[in-house]
């Protein structure tokens, strides 16, 4: 029973480590798809007010690339071992740290630029904040005397990004620390030791002039 648990433990640990990293990347992806800021512009009457919602992905345009790189690193863990696996774990740690830090790189100018570029297709159209009437638009009106006002509401989503990034970092640390004890996908293709030993015995029998296919490794004598 103990031997069975010892054999399955590396596979279970590998699966849990990969799951931890994948869940972390998923949390980051989910959080950056939410609205993190609103850019409100109130031009002189009779022009209508404009409110544009901006997602986290628009404010952190490189976050998606880091998430994809993190998932690729998790896939690489399956096929690597030894030093290369530790390097892969280190890359996963670096990507997690970068994602966590990116959650705090928000600025008013980046929000206005993202809104003006129409980075969020689900933005509120021109009109009042409560009614949202008028034709759909994602550009900030460029009207003299109407400065855009940015309101951030990303605290909860920033926390979720940090949580997901931390999960990726922990997964990477586990890979680095236990690189030699986690299961390896290609290990099933290694030639088993008995086969190698049997091959060596066959060559030794042939060198002595014996027939290795006969019972007991000796040629039967006719009487």
C-alpha cells in the first residue's frame, strides 16, 4: 500500500502544481476582462455627456501575453526535467511577479488613451450615466472646455490579479524546489531495466555459442 502511494504521489503533486498555476492564470484573465475605470466627459450644452468604460485588459495591454506565456510554461513543465524544469519554474515565477506588479501600473492618461482608442467594445454610449442613450461610441469627445474625468473602480479586480499571480509564483517555486521529485511525462517511454538486462544476457549467451532461445539458454542434445 505504501509503495503504491509513493508511486502515485509524484503524479498527484505534478497535477496539483499545474492546476494551481492554471487557476492563477485563469483568475488574472477573468479579472482583466472586467471594467476597471470609467472616463466621463461633460461638454458644454447642448452636447451630451459621454461615459466610456475601460477594462483591465485595455489598461494593461501586455497582461494577456503574460498569461499565455504562463500557460505555456506550465505545459513545458510536463516535458522537461532537471535543470531545464527548474528554469521553466523560474520563468513561471517571473511571469507571476510581472502580472502582480502590472495591476498597480494604472494611470489617468492610460485610461483616457484606452477609452479614446475604443479598447473596450462594451463601453457605454454617448448620453447620461444612468440612461446611456444615444448612438454607441467608445471615443472620448474632443471638445474645448470639456476635460475627461477618470474614475477608477479596480480595487477588487486588482486584488484578484494579485491573487492569481501569487498562485502562479507558488506553482513556480514548487517546480523549482521539487523538479526531481515531480512526475515526468516522458518517463513511461524509458526502457525498463529487466529488458536491458535480458538483452545483455542474450549477447553473453551468443558469445558462448549457446542458443538463447532454448530452454535454460542451452542447446538440447540429441541422444
